[in-house]
C-alpha cells in the first residue's frame, strides 16, 4: 500500500468510524462501511482539503468502493 492510499484509508476510517483493518479497496462505501451520500460528500471535502485537490465536479453517489475513491485521488494527484 502506498502512502497516499494509506492516508486515504486513514481519512475514511476517521470519518466513518470504521477500523482501518476493515477497509479494503473492494469495500463498498455504503454497504460495507455504512456511509450515506452526505457522508461521502463530507469525506470528499476532507480529501480535497488534505490533498489540495478540486473534486467539486465529482458526484458522491457515483463512488461505490474504496478502490474507486483511491483511484480518483491518485488520478488527480498525478
């Protein structure tokens, strides 16, 4: 796991109250981790702030898994 992925998983863990060990790239944000769309929107705002990104155009309901979220951030950072 890269440092970037680790930071994202830490943010997910902190914001959703889920142990880091329970979070995998295959984890569904909604089904497995219990996140509502508003919670995912808040998480995106925190990720924007943490990594200095512009994710305003990202629709929270389209992000289904932790892996999709990680790929989104990696694509924006690179």
